[in-house]
């Protein structure tokens, strides 16, 4: 039985990489008037209280968003991300941290839709309560289901809008997630090869991580797929072989300029989030075979 609660980790270095890229991709999609869907297969609670007991148990946000909070001269991609968090904390005290659903909602236009899946009932209840308090939420634009996100994704693709950004963000506490993600992506690409997919993965000492990334690079579709694989290491791997020492995002069909934006941002961001001298970032770009 797995009971991962994102509230313990909200605002950490991994959230920064994931949420910054997620927001940037959404912003690229908004450059066209045509509506699009944001699909979040592993939504979590939507909003997190950084002054609460959970967030302060390990205070991961202190080595995450708190390190960025007081900085003003930041690269454009970090600026967009910080602005999203500032909207939630207008008095400039860092108290609330947005999860991926909240970030998707902030950019929602009337022609767009957000589809959220969260399977843990306790987390889903909090998500629903948080959504009910979102100011001015257009009722028919957002659906939230207590459901398996992999199955949900399969059931809704291809999107009626023909444009969609999908975030797949499991905790991988259940190591079957590595396989589930690869299978879900294989099916998603068959149903909707032109979608943009962001897949978060942990940097931990597990062979399944390398295997997942290899499988994602080999995704097959009738047309060639482009991809970016970016990862950021913040500290050396813990000696016991367990524990997160960084994270990565694999992005299928990224917006054209995203690779360049990452190259302009990560050399700045990595030293800020570094926990020791081994911190580094890597970016690889490629095309999957058709
Ligand atoms: C890393 S958290 C998500 C964080 C969120 N995406 C964010 O960025 O704010 C992973 C969430 O996925 C949920 N989850 C785990 N397996 C799932 C599944 N098969 N379908 C939907 N949700 C799942 C967990 O309960 C947890 O809340």
C-alpha cells in the first residue's frame, strides 16, 4: 500500500524543475488563440501550505523555492515561474505553493480545458476542496476525477481540441510506475502523436530510471517525434543507495525554443539549488525513430 503525499515535498528542487518547464510549455501553447487541453495524470492536492506541519517535517522547500524567493534578477523562465507563486502570496511572504493543477488553472483561457486525475482518495478530497476555492473557476473548463491517471489519459486521447499538454508526474514510490509510464506513453503516442508530453522522473540509484529514459527515447509513431531530456543533480547520491539526488523531465514534442531556453536557464539555476559540489545539469535533444 503506497501513500505518497506530495505535501511533504512541495516546493523542493524537483518541483522547481518540473513546474518551471510545465508553465513554460503552457505559455508556448497560449501563443496561439486555438484552445488546448492540459492533462495532469497525477494531480496531487493542487495547493500546499509551506507553513504547515507536513511541509516543515523535512522542510525540502528551504532548499528549493525558498532559495529563489528573494532573488529578483532571474532568467525569464524562472521569472514566469516565480510570478506564478507570487500571485498566490501577494504579501510576498512565501506561504502557499502551487501544485501542477493550480499552475495549469492560472493560465486557463475560456477556450482551454484542464483534466485532472488523482487516485488517492484523501489527496483527491483536498484537491476538490482546493479547486472549490479557486477564484472564478469556469465550471465546465475543469474536470477532476478520482481515477487512475494512466487509464484516464488513454480514455481521452486524442483530444477534441487537437492540441494538448500532458504532465505525467508519478512519485515512483511504487516501482511499477516506471513500466506504467512507458506503457502509457506508448499508447498515448499511438493515439495522439502530435501532443506535447512532459514526463517527470527522479534521479535515484535505480536501473529502472535509465531504462525508462531509454524507452522514451525509442517511442515509435508514424511520424518522427522530437524530444528533450533535461536533468538536474543537486547533490551526490546518498551512500545507502536510496534517496533523491536530482530529477529530470523528458519532454516529447517540445515547443521549438524550449531547448534554447533550458540552456539559458539551467547554468544559472543549478548553482542556486546545489547542495554540494557535485551539482550539475544535462540536456540531450533527439528524434525518435518513425
Ligand atoms: C508527485 S505527486 C503529484 C504532484 C503534482 N503533479 C504537482 O506537481 O503538484 C503524485 C500523485 O499521484 C498520485 N497517484 C499515484 N498513482 C496514481 C495513478 N495511477 N493515477 C492517478 N494518481 C496517482 C499520488 O496519490 C500523488 O498525489
